[in-house]
C-alpha cells in the first residue's frame, strides 16, 4: 500500500489534508449523467480511497445529478474523522444532460440543501462557487450577488468554508471582500498551464489550488515526452503527470478522478514518485510547446 502522506499536506481552510485526494465525478454515469453501470464498483473505489488514507474528496450534487453524492454517502457514511468533502454549486443539469448556470439565491440555497441531504451531513466542509460566465474557462464578471448568498448560508452554519471554481484572480480579490476564500479549483495540468502565475499568487497567500482535469479530463493526457519520461522512471504517464503537479507548487492539492480501483491505486502511488531535475525540465517543455 502506498504511503500517500509522502506527498505532504496542505491547509484547506481550518483542516489539514493530504495533497493526494480523489475526485468523484467519474462515479456517475456516462457524461456525468445518471447512475453508473456498476454501482458496487463505484462504492468500492470510494472505500479503497479512504482505506489508502485519502482525506479529501471532491464532488458535486450536479454529478448525476445527486447520484455521486448518494454513492459517497452509501460508501462512507458515517464519515471518518478528518475526511473533508468539498462540493460545488452554481449549475443545474437539464433533462438533456446540459450544464446550466444556477446562481439565483433560490438556486444556490436549494443546491446547498440538496448537498446536505444527499451527503447526509448537517454542514458542508467546503463549498466552491462554480462560476459559469463561460462554462469552459474563467471569464470576468462580478460574483458579489451569488457569493453573498453563500456567505449568508455560511453564517447560518450550513457551510464551513467557501472556495471558487473556474475563477479569475480579479474574482478571487472581489470574493475576499465578501468571504474568506480557502481554495480555487480551475482547470490545470501539464499541458494546460494558463494559471501558472495565479497558482504562485495563491501559494503566497496560503490558498489551496486544486486543479481539475489533472490527468487531462475526458481525454487523458497524451504526449511522447510524458510517455518517454514515464518509461525512463518505470512509472505510468498518469503517475508522472500527478508527480509533476505535486512538484509544481506546494499549495496544489490533487483530486484525480477514476471509476476504477486499479487506476486509483496507480494514481495514489504517485505520492512516492520522485522526479529528477532532467525529467522536470523535459515535462516543463510540454506546457511551453
Ligand atoms: N470545478 C469544475 O468545473 C470541475 C470540472 C471537472 C472536474 N472537476 C473535479 O475534478 C476531478 C478530476 O477531474 P476528472 O475526473 O474530470 O479528470 P482527470 O482526473 O483529469 O481524469 C479522469 C480520466 O482519466 C482516466 N484515468 C484516471 N486514472 C487513470 C489511470 N491511472 N490510467 C489511465 N486513465 C486514468 C479516468 O478514466 P477511468 O475511470 O477509466 O480511470 C477518466 O477518464 C473530478 O473528479 C471532479 O471532482 C471539477
């Protein structure tokens, strides 16, 4: 079994979590819609993650919708001490599986209550406001109105900590005038490095940066350089992609997603992989290309 603590820990709000966590989005059905083909396998992945020491799970009630949270509850409730479940609000799924912005006070309040009920908790550890000015990437726009709603729900004790997803530096600055922002969850990986400067800025303020699609998302990363470095180290390309993220900045927390116990074990073993300087230099050139 991997000692995932070797990858270190980082402060996520008032909790300290291991830097290798797990993203639960892959546990819903195809297109993150409806139930998975094999629910027992999904339950097994979550139990294995916790058995391996994972204490940070990323989810949303709009995965499924509802399905992923219900599977988390079935697999892990009552939750072990120290487990931090991070969820997100700001979207509603259409009957056609579409992702639609849902930022009214009513939408956000309903989403928080859906998460509480489906996860089976009295308060949510961390809620990310998932911005949708552009569904595919960060885009400017004021977040004052929806964040004020979340801050009110926090004051009511339904949310412990607040983060932002698909956010720009300007939105984080605006958000900080309304609530403490403990994490930012944006798309970032070896080949998608638009947030390089932002990550360093967040590291300086002790804010966690949680890259989504750390392995490339729906089409996992493919690169000759990545494959060659991995072969040279006797590791898999996905392990190298995760080890590179761990080296990239101390505030990066990983939530690789998988629906498979064997991929989960492989991904967690990245905690023990050390990248030599020449490998790092070669990997850095992937993003620059
Ligand atoms: N805030 C947002 O807008 C947002 C958006 C997307 C995702 N997220 C969060 O970020 C988490 C991570 O993103 P993600 O799951 O979409 O993408 P990801 O972690 O980059 O990659 C997941 C994909 O890689 C495959 N995979 C995983 N481990 C593998 C391995 N060792 N070898 C080969 N293939 C492997 C998975 O398939 P298998 O199931 O076959 O392993 C799946 O297709 C999500 O679970 C979710 O919690 C957030």
